C-alpha cells in the first residue's frame, strides 16, 4: 500500500475531473471539475489544479482517458488531446504513473461501489466472485470493457467498442444506419449511442436539430417527438448491449456508466429495453443470466484510478 498522496483524473470529451487520492480512496473534498474547451491540454488543467490545491509532493498519478490507450499513451477520441506517462510525470513530479482508458478505470472501480451507487435495471442472479463483468460507457461517446478478477489481480483490457457497426436488425435501425453512413461514411455505434448520438437520432427522425439536454427535457415533459427519439435510442442500446453480453458473457453483471446512461435510465423500462436486450431468439432465456445496473456515482472513474494506482509497485 502507498499512504502518500496521489493525483487522479478522469478526462472526458467535455470535462476533466481531478482529485487527490490516498491509500486507494479518493478525497472527495479535493475533487475539481474543468471544462476542456477552456484549456489547451491536460497539462494546463493539472497546472491549474495543483496551483489551487497545493498538495505538496505526489507519490503517484493516474489518469483515465476517453479514447484509445496504447503503451501508456492516450489519445482522446472526441478532443485533440494526447496524454502520455512522461507528460504526466513532468507535470506532477510523481514516480508511479498510469494512463488508462476511461472504461478501464470504471472497471477498476467495481467492488468499491455499493448498492446505494447503483440503480438496478435487470436483477443480478447469483454468480461466482470470479465471474466476468462488463462496464458500458454511454456519455459523450460509447465504449465497453470486460473486467476479469484473476489470481494475479484485476485485469481490464482496453477496448473501442463504440466504433463497431451499428446493427440493422429492424427497419427503423436500418434507416438510421443509412443516414449515419451518408453523414459519416460509416454507421458506428457511437454515432447513435452517445450525447451526439441522440441528437443524430432526433434529427434523422424529425429533421430538427436539438441538443441532447433539450431532447431529454422534452422527453421528460412527455413530448411525442422526443419519446420517439428515445424509443429508437433505447432499441439500439438494448440490441448492442445484448450483443456485447453474448460476446463477453459477463455473468457477474453489466454496469452502465456515463451522463447519457443516467439521463435515459428512467425510460429504459417504459421503452422496452429489457425486451430488446432479450430479443436473441432461442437465446432469449439465456440472457436472463446477465444483471444490469446503472452506476450513479459520477466519480467512479476517479475511484478506479485510485484503486489501480494503489496496486502498482513502487518505482
């Protein structure tokens, strides 16, 4: 264990959250949020944070990046920021360093979350403590990552599931896929299932461009057009999550994270999410083995960074 202070950060497509951690736990009084549009890069964000907090020497630093990470280098998918361990070390002065994909960080947070941090969508059947789990991110972008607890520790491999092909398994989804292909050259899941995705779905159905916030507000107010948008969004989400469940077999549960996940949660049951998730023909009953919960803790990625960092060896 490393009782010294560490820095953790969750770098999304829109905002970056930064905090201090100690002994694997985030100090919630230290959490600060920065708008990415106001900064030239991560170094500027961390410099501003450290100037305000003045934590003194840092033992470690771990950041979660909303984009692919390879060999300690992360590139944000929806923002022109590149993050690497050398940069992180230069800004923080820390010796123990890690750059994770944001879904990897969310995976490392599982086990630190209690039932109070979850909204159960589908019940979780009894499962082995070694059973695989799956975390699905639905926010500025879309991604998913499996979680494996092994004798050697927790393993959360990186993934870029948001860039797989959107299913065309209904006339409505086929039509949406054609629109997205026309607009982007390729109908990726993320172009439908994300903050900008629900905007694209609404424009496809109604020829009107609203923000994701406006669509959710109208949905909650009972607007028929917004309800139709949410219905197609939820249909796509159920099919994609069902596909991912069959690929990874997460008998330990599926965990939805992100702002769009929390925003659409009240509408999952009314708009038939469970039925669409189970719509796998002769495997429909098999799908009942996968519980689904929405994570309500907005700081879970920070907790995951802290947990991961606490198990890194001292440099």
